[in-house]
């Protein structure tokens, strides 16, 4: 494996972590105005619009091959449908502390699935670094205050659904990456998400103010553009690229970097405090991500 093939997936993982880390702020901002299903419907509708604009302008070569949606349906069922359903409702019903701790379980779930279904090998040292990264997330989310998971049990259940869905997606995406390109997988994900979330939105909420009323609110519109463009299309393209070239267990560890970005963004844009324990947690997360990616066996 040459240096570019080794470094580029890592850079993609870092970029995904930053985009998803900032998306937390934009999601919270959008949920101040929009209902969860409304946010999801508009987010993925805009994602499809951005994909079509990029295709029409020649920036990407997007073609839907026969059978793509059928073949990739198991993947799209878990991501974006089940994952974003669980995450959005979970974040809406719980505190940021609870959400961060539960979502941090994704790398562990991915490693377990990758071991049994993809036969990916994780050494004891890699397992140590994975748990080190999770410990860093726990320190960050627990440092400001105690955690009471039972307070919003429904929200926690939604987040656990997101964890399981994300783990299965990571494994399936790596499996399908041999047949479909990262762009093809991303496009099918966005179109499927738009269709399903819009259908659920129209059935469940029957918007009386009009479907496009959300776009008249400036704060909601800015959030939707970020979530639909960067956090959906670009981030998932980079994630699918990363999963094509990196074992699912190591790719999932980058999820914990998102916590660091979220904390720093909260300090800069929301005036949240950042103490010594958060610094320690961030160091553990960075060390865990580095260790799980570079402490490899010779066959990797």
C-alpha cells in the first residue's frame, strides 16, 4: 500500500469528524424551529438537489445503474433511515451529555460486527486504543455534570437504535464498496433518505403552513444548507471512500473525534466552558484514533 492510499483515508476520516462535529450545532439550531421529521425531510431533499446540481454542472459523473437501489436497500435502511431517525429524535429527547456517551459506543459495535461478519482482525493493542478513545468521550461528556440515563429513557433508546444502525452501515458499506463506488453509494443513500423522510413527514405532520415554510426562516435555512450539503453529501462521500479503503473497526473510531470538534465548537460559538477534564478526554480520543489506525498487523 503506497503512502497516498494510506494517508488519504485518514484525512477523509478527519474531515468527516470536523463536518459531523459542527453539524451538531446546526442540528440544534434547526430543531429550535423545525420538528425532527421536518428537519430530516428538508435535509435530504436539499442533499438530492446538491447532488443534481453537481451532476448537471459536470463536477461529478452520476449515473444510476439498474438494480442499484435494490442492491443497496439493506444499507440505506440502516443509514440514513434508521440512524438519522434514532439520532435526531434521540438528541431532541435527551441532553447532549447523554447523546455523546451513547453515540460513542459505535466503534465498539462496529469492531464486534467487523470481526464476526467481515472477518477483520483487531489486535489486543487496537482494542486497547478503541476503548481508550471511548474512555475519552466518557470523560468529556461526564466532566461537566453527572449522567442520569433514565431521565430520558425513550431518547436513549433512540440513540441506541442509531448506534446499532451505524455499526451495521459501516460493515455493509465496506461489503458493498467492492461493487459500487463511494459516489454511487452516497447518491442512493441521499435519494432513499429524501423519499422515506418526506413520506413520513407528509403523513405524520401534514404541514398546514406549507411544505416550503421552513425555508423562510433564515436560521433554519442556513442550518439546512449545511446539513444537506456538507454534512450529508460531502461527509458521506468521504465516509464511503474511507470505508472502501479502511477496515470498518478503524474507520468507526473517527466518530469519536466528532466529540472533540463539538466541544471546541461549543466553546467558540456557544460560550460553553472547557476545563482540564475535557482537555484530558480530548487527548485520550486523539490517542485512541491514532493508535487504532497505526498499530496494525503486517497484513493490513
